[in-house]
């Protein structure tokens, strides 16, 4: 595995221990990593495909890797979520980086399934694979059309080109969205940014792009490790170690707690690792066998969200059904997919409950363009509510609500988020 990637992952873990927790705000776009459920149900996601090249090493008679994954899922009655790209063939001129390093497939850009093999990957080049994915009941999500970074990632991808404004990111997302809609009649509802880079120049983030697309942010709580290279003296020894890295953490987690993966999303890759091997072609079957032995169902992320759309509220809560319906229409959930029902309500959160989505999103983006500065996540909703005379401009969006507009709520003594939502729902 690349030492740079290893160091980056270790550095993030250390920083999380010492830095204050990132402040979350109620958001239309929610980062979905896992949901709260007592059921043994889990979702598998596969990035960067489809791939019309054989597994490496090929032990499947030349079948494409994506076909191998689909056959494996079918054998276990499992459904996957394929986070596909469109076409990386426009990402030239470029040269390959070093095998085993993060830039293995291109110094300036990513190329899938490999540099100078772009025509063998992506939704634009693989209608047969796309039709098979959809026909067999799997989900498709938007991993961007060209897989270009949304912003800088200097430590790992210092020489990488990236989009320089929000409009470029949205245009790229729309390109893949339109391809799926026009070619297959399929409506994408989720997306994952390339390499999880969220910051976009101009004070924006991927959440702003997904707000415009109406997407949820597809993340993952468990790393399936099929993308991580491990080098040994022979290909077979390397592959054996990589497959073991895919299965050992799963076995350990479930041995310690058989319900450990309930509601989780697992990250995988539909493509080569950085040493141009595909341990996922072999390890996926072993992972599914382990999950099957513990009584897990493997479903799409959309099906997982039917168990619960929230990370901190399950079906056992008496308010679940009403809140599950409310979140389909109004912004009541934080960007990390938590409701935090027992926390006090803030003015910004109240504004997000009351404002129309289009107004909240468009006003905030316009304000960023006007000022050139980042804006509070709830600024657009506050602005609309102030214009309607519901709330005042001077209110701090992070200040706690001490009184509520009677026309919406009537008398409410306390103002936790649960109590406000219950009053709003009547």
C-alpha cells in the first residue's frame, strides 16, 4: 500500500482525537454512512466502475470484473450499489504514475479502469454492463462523470488537476445524471465525491453541489479494503494478503458483536487497486459468505434507508413514522444524518424547517457569490424567513430558540428539537 496514503489515513485518525468535533448543521444533503436498525442488514458499495476488463489475476475465463462481481452478488441473493463514473477519456494529456502509489493511474487525472484504457470503463462505454446492473436490481449512484477532484488534496494528490468552481462540479454531475436518465430511464438519488474531497473553491463544498442535484451524500462506515494493495514477493502472496485484509476485519467485528454491522455501508471498488490487482473479485465471495453465516441481508443503500433514514433514530421510537415522512419534505436532519431530537432547537434549524428548499439553497449560494465568503449552512433559510416576517435578520442562526411563531406552533413550553417537530406536526 502507498506509504503516502497510509500516512494520510493515520494522520486523519490522530487529528480527530485532538481537534474539536466538526460543527454540524441541519442540511438537505445528508452524509449516509449507516442507519439505526436492529435488523442484520448491510449495504455494499462499489466505486469507479463499471469495468470491462478481466480480474487480475484472471481466474474467471476472461469475464469482466463487473460481471464477476455481479455473478457473486447473484449467488448470495445480494444487491449492490454501484457508484459509477461516466468516462475518464477526456482526462488527457497525462502520464501514469508509479505502481503502488496514489497516482498509479495518472499523474494529473484519474483514468478508469487504467490509463490509456478509458474506453473499457465507465457508464458511457459499457451499456451492456449498465443494463445488467439495473436489470438485476442493483442501485446506481453518481461518482462524477470524469472523476476529477472537487478541490485540492495536496498531501496525497499534489499534482492533480481539480475543478475550480461549483458550476464545473454541478455540470459534471449533471452530465452523468442525464446519461442515466436519458439512456436507461434511471433517476440517480445519491453521490460520492471523488476521493471524498469535499471543499470547492469559492467557499463551497460538495454539499452545495448535492443540494442543487437533490442528492444524498453516499459515504461508508466500514472499509471493505478491496482497493488497498499489499506487496509481497509474488502476485499470489500479495493477492492472498489482500483478500485476508478484506475478510479478517469483518470476521473480527462480527465475532465480537454479531450485530456490529447492522445498518452499515461497506466501501468496495469495482476496479484495480494501486498495484493493478483485483482482490475484490476473490474477497467479495468470502465476505458475503461470512455475512450470510451471521444472517445478514445485503441490500442497496436505498433499501437500507427504508429500514431507517436516520443514524440515531430507529423504528422503536414512537415518533419514527411521522419524522420519517417529514424528512422527505422538510430539512430536519443534520448533515451527518442525525436528528439530535433531545438537543435545543436553534433559529437556523427552525428556519430550515419553515423555508422552501429552493429558496433556502438558491439564496445561500447567491450570497456566497455576492460576498466571496463561506456562509452559514442555514443562511438562505434564515433570509427567506426574515423576508416573510417569520424571523428577524438579526437573529444568530446558532442561537437557541426561546419563543416560537404561534401561527406555526401555538404555545410550546420547551424547545427541544423533538418538541418543536411534534408541535409542527400537530
